[in-house]
C-alpha cells in the first residue's frame, strides 16, 4: 500500500508565519494599551520621582555693624615691637597734641582689632625713634578690647608725603607705620618712612571672625 504525504506549497509557509506574527503582535499592543488606560495597571502605578539633591553651603557671617568713631585723644589699645623693646599706648588721632603724648591712630583707617589696614603715626625723634632699626620679619603686636593680634613686617620703604595710597585698604589686614625721614634731619623732613606688617595666619583668622567669638584681651 502506498502512503502519500502531501507537502504544502513553499509559498504558503511565509504567509502563515507573517499572519501568526501579526496576530501575536496585535495581542501585545492591545495588552499594553489596556495597561496604559485609566483602568489599567500602568495608570494606577504612581510615577517614580527622584529626590532633589541636598546642597550644603558654607555658613556666611553677616557683616559686623560699623563701630562709632572714637573721639580724638581717646585710648584705643597698645602697640608693641618686641625686637626693639617698644611699647606705646595708641591714641585716636594724629594732631600735634595727640602725637606729643603717644602713637596716634590715623583717622579713616581700620581700628585696632578690625580687619583692614591700620594706620599708626609717630614722631621720628620720640615714640617712633627706634623704628629706624626695625627689620623685615620683625613682629608687631596690637592689643585692643578685641584681643591681641600679631603682624609680621614685610615692607620697608621711603615715600613722598603725598603717597597716601600706603594706607589703602587693598593692602589687606595690616599695620602701616608712618614717620618722618630722614631720622636725623633738622626741621621738616622731606620724606616719610613706611613700615608695613601683615597679620599672621592665626591672627588673620580671628580678625575675619565675628567680634562676638573672639577672646577679649586683658587690660592694656
């Protein structure tokens, strides 16, 4: 007996496969559409949100209120140069009467204990006589009601009297000493001898902090 097996035409197989894919694909699309509908699973699932990154910023200290200007002749603190064994009370003002008594603070410059360029003046033949022998690297100590602050000399130079930029705030936290030059000159000296010292790191840190956090100095 002969058994005959009928083989389908090769052209029928691709059509059948394509039809199958279309049917399956339509089913998948339908499922996805239902899940995305208001009644579907995707619509009910809450959307994921990414928490905002927390930004940490450094604390910013509010600027200190300006101090009232002290009256002329009032005591502000003490000025010292240990290497020269110099120690003088600092008075407010640079008028003749004040400079006859002691070292004077130049009005309009930073006050003792404040960040900025502190201007101090003295006569070359009295209170600032020893300034002639000050050297680079020497220490200047300023004591006020805010504490004791140390500065290191880094500038020695002669200037004309009109060179007022030596007191400019751009020089940073510093002490600028002004006296007449030459030291042995008779009469009104033609030049000014300028000494500048900048705050050492530890003192600079305290100068830039709010005044309420500083250590109060002992009486001067």
